[in-house]
C-alpha cells in the first residue's frame, strides 16, 4: 500500500470515530503534537470539556490578536481555572504589527477587503501558522451550520501548511447549535458572555458584532462588508489549501 493509500485509509477510519474517540486517538498517537486551537466560541469550549474527560493533558492553544473582547479574556481565565490547564497564546509579531499600523492605521479593516485581510494575516493567520508548526494534529471548532461556505466542511482532512501535511479535525462538524447548547447546559461548560448579548460568532472587537435572528451566524463578522454582498466571511485561517 502506498503512502497516499495509507493516508486516505486513515482519514476514512478517523471519519467513523466519535469526538471522544478522536481525542483519545490523537493523544495516544501524537501526544504533544496534537492540540485544540480555539477562539473560545461555544464549540471550542465543548471540545475542551470533551477532551478533559477522555484525553486530559492535550494542549489548548489560542491566537490572541490583542484585540479580543474583555469577555473572551475573562472566559480564558475561567477555562484555565475550571480545567486546571494553561492556555498557550500565540500573538502577532510585534514588528509586523507596528509596521502595519504605521502604514495603514489601526482601523485599516474599514478601508477595503484587502486591508481587512492584511490585518487578519498579521493578527491571526501568521500566529496561527506558528502554532501549527508545533502540531501534527489540529483540532478545530468548525461546524457545517456556521455558514454556507462551511457547509461542506469534512470532519477529518489532510491540509498543507508551511510545506507539510497536517491532520485537521473538526470533531463537532455535524453538531447542530441545539446539540452544542444542550451539551453546555448538561455539563455546565463555561461559555462566552457575548452570546447573551446577541453574538453568534466571536472574533476581534469591532470586527465582530451581534446578529439578528434571521441572519447567518457569521453575518456579524466585518458587518460593513454586508453592504457589498460579501458572503465569504473568513479571516484566512481556514482557507488557502484547507480544503474548505
């Protein structure tokens, strides 16, 4: 059997596993080279709770853009205390960040889609890439019901990052919002206080706003882009070779 066949067979096998089984497998087979990367939305918090029950000690990583809501920072502290973990924080490169602000201003994301993507590249995508250099298995909180763009997201896939292949796993990809909410209630999982304020997707302050009941979950991201009919609301972390 070729390497490609082995990799394809592995993905097929992993796609049959439950979230709990995926965490157990990753911890056993990859140890500290497996981890959850989360922005501390509800799905990420559920993943941390599931992991703590079946594969305690797995790494929990976040990209701190230095522009997160106070509620998100408060949740991080609560999660650390609740589960007895230390969240690894990857932040923007200081020189690149200062150069961007000097050249374009702190609120460049209002100017154009291109500048919004530049801001995301500096604050989110590049720190995330550094985090991925330390991983062979990447657990993410993507769900198919989050947006039309994410509706075909696979549970397990190989992705290319920095010239190498990483297993990207979205263990709750087929969970509905109702199932996520029910799990949070049943297990008393810490939850971002922004959800009580009308947020359905949470990222940086200013670039994330509450949504209305009829809107898609990610409509509150870069809301000013809605005026131009923009529907692909992504920072870039889950694009460019991710397969979705």
